C-alpha cells in the first residue's frame, strides 16, 4: 500500500470517528421527555379514593387529576399550597394538571372526603 493510500485511509477513519463522536455527544445532551400520569378522583367502582393512590414520577413530570365519580373532589397537598387545587371539581371529566419540579414525597387529600380516607401520595424521584 502506498503512503498516499495509507494517508487517505487514515483521514477517512478519522473523519468517521469524528462524526460518531458528534452524534454520541448530541444524543447525550438531549433532555428526557417529561411524562404525564393520570390520577382519577373517585375510583371506577365508585369508591371515595384516588386511583391510583400513590404515583411515582420524575422531576418535571406532570400529574393529570381527573374527576371520575362521586363528586365533588379536589387535591390539597400537605404543606404545599402551590401544588394544591382547592377548587372543587363537580363535573365528570373536569381536570387539572400539576407539574412537580422538586424531588420529595407529597401527601395530599380530598377536602370533602379526607375523613373517608381519600388520601394520596406523589413520590418525585
């Protein structure tokens, strides 16, 4: 093999390696897409409970609260007024979204049905 052919092969290999490194670095910095999980206010069976009662999400994810059965419902977070939705949802399908930006365990309840055990928890990792 001539020195010109070796040089050409070396340049081509370097260019390929450089292109692969650029692709890897670009894909490594892409942010993960935030997820949305649904919590029903009132179970499908008509129980006074959040369904599911505990959800585990990542920072930046959103919980979609949707009124299901036996209204009215709301979600009040213990010690976190900024996360709370104290307005009562009366109509089936009425909903709101809450995005969680910090890690932690967030306990919440439905004001009208707390005494009946309608409590939940959002775990943000």
